[in-house]
C-alpha cells in the first residue's frame, strides 16, 4: 500500500508561532571540514511544524506528551474534505461515516498558503462533544492551531482535552483525497513534555 508523508519539512526559515523559538539546524562536525562524521545540533519549539499538543500545553494539571496512550498515534483515520471552509463546526460531520473511526483529519487547504499563522480556519469547541460521542480520540488539522492566533481562553484546546481527544496540528494534506487511511504520527518520548513534533504518515487502505 502507498505511504503518504503528511509532515511539514523542518528547515530554517520555516514559519513558527509568533514569538516562539525559530528552527535552526547547525552542523557541529562535518566530513567536508575534516571530521570523520557529519553531526548537527537543532533548536526548535516543541510545537514546530507538524506536532502533537499534550493537555499540559494549556493545563498545568494536564497529561504530558509521554503520558498519552500510544494508540492515539496509530490506527485508522478518515480524511474529511472541508477545502475553503473558514470554520469547522459539528454539522460539518453530519454526512461523515465515523463508525469505528478513532481519528479524524480535516483538510481545508490552509497549508497551501505556506502554513501561515494568520487567518487560518477556526475549530468550534462544540465539535469536541460530537467527536467524543462518536468515539474519536484524535483530531488533526492542516493549520497551526485549533484555536485562533489571538485567543487567550483557548476554548477549543480545553474542550478537546476535556473530551479525551488528542490534538494534531500543522498537517500537510495537500493532494490527499478524502477517505480512510492508516495513520502513524508518534511524538518523541519527552518526559514532562507539553508537545512534540511528529513524522505523520498515511497508508492507503482498501476500505
């Protein structure tokens, strides 16, 4: 079955949340300079590019990234096509078959603007209850955050965390057709981490 990489490349100059740590990749040893190996150091935020938010990201008492169940990050997922939508609301799932699905990824084509941190779609906090009732435990979006850039209350983060739903942000879903896939998107095992970049991959299925 075909594998589809839905991860943003990590590279210097990439967009990051305003005020957050810029991504850098600095070689410390280079074969071209006479060293026996190539080695580099990287600096980045735990929320760089395609990443998982742990509940601890917005809640001092929330679970950290290493405490989240591994089954959140692998298994069947459905890609829902909402291209052009400026908001994701519960009614957008009325015609979607969520039977047996634990992971829902929303494609809005927001990443086609270069993963801009301004003007991306909003996710209604009311979506959390509908997803919970359907048995969903992970939501993924192709834009930087499930809450608006200027939000201080972070209502959607809190609603999803309260419903036991993991948050996967910054996906690259350009060209991915709606339908069912096998998702793998494991975070790093960061003790006490508030989030982690992931390598998110879809595998085509026969469903």
